[in-house]
């Protein structure tokens, strides 16, 4: 099954809301895989109820809308949780060191499919199993991350969604320019560990040159880096903050939003 390239861009206020379309796509991919995994070869064999493993980077309380959209997508395809499908939820609570253990736990449970919700969780699940099908969500560069051979022919046991859209990076800067007419300095929060961010940063730099905007790149690799990044941006007299895909910023989005509100500069947070 080819990897689907999903192009979308959301404002900060939409981070918890506009999730239904991509999750419906994931649900459709899951249905295809589940049918292949659990259809009995002999009509006399008892019907097996499929089980999905769902691995999140953050807390249960931050995933209420996403989980319901996911379950609704499954219901639309005829799967009702607790009736003809089971879902095993696991939450890393923003702690990346928990990913390997949680992924291994899902493998031990012998789930039929595992849904990973970002590059870090996909890497952990990929390391844990080479046989259980994996459906990845919101991975900006699955090829660059080494998850698949190509988008057209991923190979292995991984499929899902690619959100790689570096061409939108310049548009985000353009939107900030419209919001702040005198925009001259922008702090860019990213993560050097995410392969797709390098291309997104290049596109942003090209747009910055065209608009006469000076960029200040700041690496955010842990939650402790968020406060430091905002302080550095303030000291650098940034007129605005632009974020690239970053699992830390997403899992700590409440902290990020609170700090952004305290700062006088507008903050454009992309969905991760």
C-alpha cells in the first residue's frame, strides 16, 4: 500500500480540532490491513476480533478529540470499539524515553496493527517489529527518516501518511508578513533531529530573502528548550515566531501557547 501524502496547514487554535479527515484516511488504511490480517482461511475457524495498538506521544487528556475522530472513522467503516474491534491505547506522556518500552508492550500483546502518531513513535515501533503492520500518522519525511523505501513503494511493514510539504514553509512566512506589516526578524523553532525540517528551513530561508526577513533558527529538542528558545527570540528582538514540525512543541503545546501569549511577538505554530 503506497504512502499517502497529506497536505494541510492549521493555525494554533485548530490544533485539537481539524483531525477528522486525516484520521478517516488512517482508518481506511487500517481497514484494508485488518481484512488482510484477520480474514479466516477456513470458514469453520472462529472469527477473530482484530486488535489495534495506538501509540501516542503525549497525555490522554490531550488526545480526546483525536481519539474520538479515530473511533468515528472506524465506525463509519463498520468497526465499533468493544464489539468487533479492540484498541490498545498507550501514552508516552511527553517522555520520548518511554517509546521503546510502550512499542515493545504492544508487540507482546500481538496486536494486528499498530498506529504510530509521529516520527519518534514510528521509529520505536519499527525497531520493535518487522512483521506487524504499522500505519504511521503525521510523519513529515518517511523516506528521509528511513521508514520506507519510497512513497510509491514503501516496502516492509509500514504505510500511512506523509505530511512533507516544504513548499508551504514560505507561505507560512508570507502569512506572518501580512499579519505583521513591518516584519523584519523571525525566530524559527525546529528540531535538527527531524530530516524533513532541513528542507522546510531552506524553503523558509528562500522566502525570508524574498521578503527581506532575517531568520534566527533555534533548536528545540526537549521541553526545557522551549522557555530558552522564547527568551532567546525575545533577546534577538524577533517580531514573530514560526515553528517547523516538532514533536516536543506539539506534546508541550499548552506550555508553548502559554509562553507565546506572554510574548509580544505573534507565534505561528504548525501542526506536528
